């Protein structure tokens, strides 16, 4: 059966009359009387020939929070035939179920503020011979309700900056449609209220609302009870299909509706027929030359992919046809000519050629330039003094000598230094400049020598390694030397010592793996190393052993194309000072400087590592 008719959105009362007419037409077509037609409905959407049992009761009241912040009230009944009615009163949404009683254990208020939805409170209470639920809301909201079988669902979704939904007007329909599009449905909102109506009738109404051609299979049978308020027609269609175990397939403007098992069987038969045709199709062989990649690498990727088994030289696939090759397909890689040989049906060969053409293309390259800057600044100063007094004094036949350099005889005094604190703590000069003063007398001498030395040094070492590598391929560049040193094994318990020469690398090394991103940036996974020999240690009988200063950084950084970035740095500062003096005498003001020496040094060292990547675009040859 095919339905194709356009129908504009009409008030609920007019749609109910049309549903009655459709039910009457179906009843006449089936040869039954109008009174027995299950699709006949009154103006309110209820079946006049069917009385609702008075034993229906609300069996469960549940509340949940949806993904979009909407509150979902779920009412379950212990039987079929409940007829809920939804209306809005100010900031409250009222659900009346006149033909379903509310058990005493469910007659209690529910505080649902913690769910963070527009619904704040639910009051369930009996109303006459039925039930009434009042949903207290906070803020603007959209209401949506639908009923399938013995379950009735009310959704209260937040609506920013708009009033609560009231009558169905074109403006409210447009607002509701925009809201529902964000939930995955884009159809125009409709309102249905059916009690035990044939599924085929509901499909015809949905076809009129959607302006689609609906083809219903002969196996689509049965009745459905629905109450949908402002639900998109495509969501209403899904609800009906899900309630009756149906499914749909759409081809352009035609929708085919059938039971799920029938659709699955149809698709399986169609797939079996396609496979049978391919199995009878002649195989073709094609040779694909690989230019920018390795044929063995592509062969390995294809044969290890899901759907292709086998291996070795044949490279055949397994029984899963959904891989790159059909069950009869084969692929072989020739390393000497870097060629792939493919044997399969023409469609699969064309797909393989398209796939390989996408893979076998030149990749962009990256020039990575690094600069390693080592700057040093040294300062050292030493102050010292030498001081000495010498002399003789004769009294009678005795001669007294003062000072280590004094001569005997009591006639003259020679030079001598009693205090020797020369400069030389931090400075490295072998001779320290000095100023000396000597005062000589007949029987004494006075020697004074002041020494001072100040050193300043500045140095800068710049290393500039550069390397070009392909995208996502590691590149390594090294420059340096190997330092040899001697190690001794044995030499104990009567064994002869055996010298061995070993070597230690002292390198400038740049190791980097670049990845070019889609936004024209470069992600660098890199290791930079800068070693240098500091000094050699002398070992008696064994030669020298080097000590090595190591500077290394291992990092990953995202850099703009052509941008220079500092990926690391180390700053060292050393400040040392010392005072050597003669106790007590060195503390005498002014004169105490003759009995002390001072030294001070400052060392600054700074290591900075700069990196600049530049993308070298490689155009594919035509």
C-alpha cells in the first residue's frame, strides 16, 4: 500500500475527524461494519465502541534527567487503555488520568530539584475517580508527551528566554521545531491522540504530515495506542515503529516500512545475490608501480588488515569479504621492481588502485635548525700582603737578633718577612703584581709588600646543527669525537694486570621526529645533546681519564612553521668570597689589612637551546 498526500498542520479536533474517516474507509474496504472498526474514534480521539476497564491503575512513577537537561516523567499503568491529558497552567504542567486510579503508596510529593531540570516538584494525588500529577517548574520550558502501550512519557525541556508553551500556534510550532532539531529530529511537530488505531492508519497520517511516499509491507498489521503532543513527525514515526517491532528503509522520497526480520532477510538475500554474482565474475590482474613507498610495506599493511588473511608470497585473503580484496583476490609484492601485482574482480582492483594511489604519494619534509648557545662570564679578585720586621741590638758583649733575616754582629739588619699572606686564592695567574716598600736603618729594617690580581673573562659557544627529514621520520645528526682512556683488569691474587683502552663519545647530537599538523604547524619530538671535555685526571701509572660536561634536553614541542622557539635553558650563578687573616691582629682597624688576604669570584654560565622548523612542501608529480 502506498500513501502520498500533503497535509498542513491542523488543529487536533480536525485531525481526529479525519482519523475517524480513514478508519471508516478501512473498515468498508475490509468488509466489516463501522461499529466494529478498530480505527473509529470520536472527536476527542477515544474509541466509542470500547469501554475502558475501571481496574486500570498507575503502577509506577519515575523521573529521570535527559542528556539535554530535560526532565522526563514516566508513568506506567498495569493495563492498556489509559487516557492521560496534558495541559499547562502558568508555571505548572498538569497530567490528568481520569480512568486510572492512584494507589495510596504513590500518593506523595517528589522533590526532584537535585536533577537540575526545569521540574522542581511533582505532586501525585487522586482526582475524582482518577489520578492527577502536577509538575511545578522553574523558568521557561518546552513540554512534549507521548504514550506507547501502557507507558506515558512527559518531557519538560528548558527554553531560554521564552514563555512556557501554551496553544499550538505557528510561532510556537517554529520554536518547538528548532528545539527538537537539536535532539536529532528535524520534522514538523505534530499532535496525535489514538486509542487502539491500526498501525497502517497512523502511517498514512504521518505520510500526509511528512509529504513522503510510505510503502507498508503486507505483514504490517496490528493496532497501536498513542498520545503524542508536539512531537516531530520523524520521532513519532520512530516511536510507532519501535512499539510494533518495525523498521524502515528510505530511498529518496520513499520510505519502506516492514518488520525488522523481513528487512534483515531482504538485505541478506540482496547481499548473497551480490556475492554470488561476484563469485562468477572473471578475475583480472593489474600491476601497480609503487613510487614513493615500499611495496613490501604496503603489502604488509594490506595483508595484516582485518578481512585479509594469509601471508607469504601469495598474500591471499580469508573468508571475510569485507576486506580490501574479495575471497578470490590475491596480492603479491615484488621488492626488486617495487611493484604490487593484484588479481581480483574488476571492482576490487579499481578500489585497490584508488587506495594505493592515496597511500603512495610523496610526503612533505621538514628542515630543523637548532642553535645551542653557551655563554660564560667569570670574575676573580685576590688581595694579599707580606709584612716583616728585622733588626739587631747590642748590649755589652751580647747581640740580640730580631727577624728571621737579620744578620749577626749587631752591625746591620737584613730583609725578612714575618707575615706572608700573598694573593692567589681564586686567580690563576702565576705571578701576582705587587707593590713593595722597605725602610732600612742602622740596626733594623721594615718590609711591606701588597699584592693584588683581578681577572675577568667572557665566552660564548654557538653550535648550529641542521637536518632535513621526512614527515614522521626520525632524523639524527652527530658531530664530535671519541676520547680514549685506559682501564685495568686483573692485577690481584698473582694475576697480571691487563690494560684495556676504551672510548667515550663526546658529541654534538640532534635527534628529532617531526609531525606536520593540518593547521600548518610542526610537532617536534626531539633530543638535543652537547658534550665537551672539561679536564683530564692524571692517574699514576695509568695515564689520564677525561671528565665530560654533559648538556642534554629531551622534549616534545608544537611550533609554528618557521617560528623560532626556546625549548630549554639552564642558568648557573656562583658567587664566592673568602678571607684569610692572622687572629686578633687581622681585626685591628686599618693595620689589620696587613695581616689578612681576601679573595672573591663570580661565575655565570647560561645554556639556551633554540629550534626553528621549516616545512618543505613536496608537490606530487603529475
